[in-house]
């Protein structure tokens, strides 16, 4: 039991250490919302797209990470788009809240071969604090440190930048998140000042030859942190089936691993979703495959959404790779 408690402590500390200005990316982007990963997707499609996510990690473990987020984007004119992200992330007694404002511009490289290039930029505002309301005394520490009188909050500003290339049904994006170094507290020497991380997202939408209303979409998401070079990869697969009205359902799954431990996945799990009359609902479940698997029921995520104010662009550069963008 002592070993397990130490393991929990290390995992929570590691999550907290990388939490600031680095929102956890699980399978939110697979809920037909690539804007989660890259600002370059703002304005792609015919609708205002809104997605709200609720995620609870390691259900069954007290004070496990919990996250809520809201994403919305809309096209401006024929070639640009804007989006906004708001989020609340809690991990034990650490709380992160913030928002992102994004802008994207889309270009046509070659109309006949359907090649497009998009550029995106996000401004990030983040507030990080320690919640002292849950601090309790113990037998070894009978009195809470009297110097702890507030929530020790700190705010940061940063930027993300990305580029997206699309060729017919193929897409490839590269993103650099938290480009600026963080301002350090002169009295603490343990904080990382380099929060930069790189992300690559690529995939292909394959239309079934037997049924034009069926799409298959394999994809891969790679993330690497510049501070210590640790990296992960998420391999995913989705199946979509459309009806005559343009509504659809999808089924899929993901396999995530550390890049030096391919055969030892961090988590693996199924997901599914459905759209009906512009409303969207999806559920994702991830099984924890490490030593925590016997003490929790996995990670659960629910996504609800709405697509409205349809307006078709005169530029093919805002067309997505799937017909799910146009309903």
C-alpha cells in the first residue's frame, strides 16, 4: 500500500508539474473537433461549431484530474476564421483556468489538385493557483503553516502558432504551443521556464467504394515537450456512417503510448458519437494500463455540441476533408 501511495503521489506531481499552460489532450479532438489541437482549423466548414467537453481521469481515485472545456469557431469572410477556447482544469489542490483566442487564414495552393495551406495563431491567458481550502492538519503536521494565507495564484500569457497542409482527403498539421518562456519566481528554482511543446497531427479520410455514405479515418497525434524531450503518440481510427439528411454516427478507438515504450500503452479505449439535426453527442472511455488499473475505472469524457448558422464559403480553401464539415 505504501508503494501504491508513492506511485499516486509521483503521478499527480508529474501531472501538476506539466499542467500549467499545457492542457491535457486526450481524445477531445476525435469528437469531430480538430480545433482542439490547432488554431489553423478555425473557420473550416460551413457552420459555427461549438463543442463542450467534460473529462474525469482515473475515476475512483480521490482528487484525480478533472477538466472542463469549451471550444467554438466561426469563419470570417471566405478565407479566414476565428475561435475561442475556455477551460478549467483541476488536479488535486491545483487549479488552472484560462482562455485562448485564435485566428486562422486559409490559402489555395492549387485548385485543381485540391491543395490548401492554412496558418493559425492563438493568444493564451492562463491563471494557475493552489486551493488552500482543502489543506488539513495531520498527526505529523498538527498546524497548517501560518504563512499560507492565500491561493498563491499566478497568471501567464503566451502564444501558439500552427500550419496546416491539406491535399484532397489528406491532412498534416504542425503546431508550436507556448512559444514564449515563462517568467520565473526569483525565490523558487524548481519551476520549468520552457513550456514549449510541439504537436504533429495527420490523417486520411477514406471514402468507401461500396457505400459513398461511409468514411474511414485513421489518424496520428504526436506531442513532444522541449524541456525534457519526453513525447507521446496517439494512434486512432474512426468509422463514420451518414444518412440522407447529412446526420451521422461514428465509432472509433485510440491507442496512446510513450514513444520509447510502444508495447506499453498509457491508455487504450473506444469512443463513439452521433449527430442529429445539428446537435452532437460523443462519449469516450480510456482504460488505464499501468499500475493504477486496479484502483480506478478508467478515464471518461463526454462531448456535447451544436452546429448552426450555416453559410457556404466561395473559397474551396475552407472545405474540410470529411463531409462531417458540411451538414
